[in-house]
C-alpha cells in the first residue's frame, strides 16, 4: 500500500530498475473551505497547461462518477477533456479517471501528474513527475491516510510539500 521505491537526489530505484532522475514531487492539499469538485479542476487545468497528462485515482467508483460529471460541468464556459475505462479511448485521454494504479494515457511515464482523492493511495512513488493528494481536513480518516502517505513519501526520499487553504481561500505552503 505504501511506496516501495527509494528516491535520492540523483537516482530513483525500484526493484530491478535504476533511473537517473530527480525524485518526484509529492504535494498534499489540505482542503478546508472549498470542495474537491472546485479545487481539482483548477489543478488539472494547470497540469494540462504545462503539457502534462494526468491520472485521477479515486478510492471509490461513486466518487469517480461524481468527478466525471464535475469535470464536464465545473464552469459555464469550459470543460476538462477526460475519460475513463467506461468511456473508451483511454490512451488518448489528457485526464484519465480510475480507481486503480493504471495510467493508459501515459501520465505514469515521465511528464505526468497522478492525483489521489477519496482515500486512494500510491502503490509506489515512481513513474510520474508529481503525485498530488487532495484530502478533506475535517475528515479524520482522510487525515490519517494523508499522514501515512506523507511518511511513505518522505521515507522514499521524495520532495514533499504541504499546502493548506487560508481563511481567504488562497493556498499557503506550510511544509
């Protein structure tokens, strides 16, 4: 359930694999004022603007279905192109929604970001440029999962940062 990869300043290793690369970034977003359905689209837009692909991994099918609708309707004047196994064309999706470790759109190879929501966790911290956890700060179970993943990412040698919403709704880097 937690990371098996070991990352250092010049190499990342997993069983049988050594890659010269900087360790991945692991970002934690502590949601307090805005719901996931408002925060995630903004982060996905920034990901796509960088030319990266994304995977959103959810802890449940129900949440995945709700996110699917939210990404089509979050703004009156735009939408985020995305899909899942159900919608087909998985390899062509700039944003792929899943409940598992799959990344058929290439987001798990090089320049990509893997988002974890609703209790989903990384099996390892390799394959993507960034790993992003979004969790509800009022939910004790979500806090516990995030703390466990923080420890696992630190132990794997990843670059870890923690962001929390301020009273004004802006993100403040806390660690």
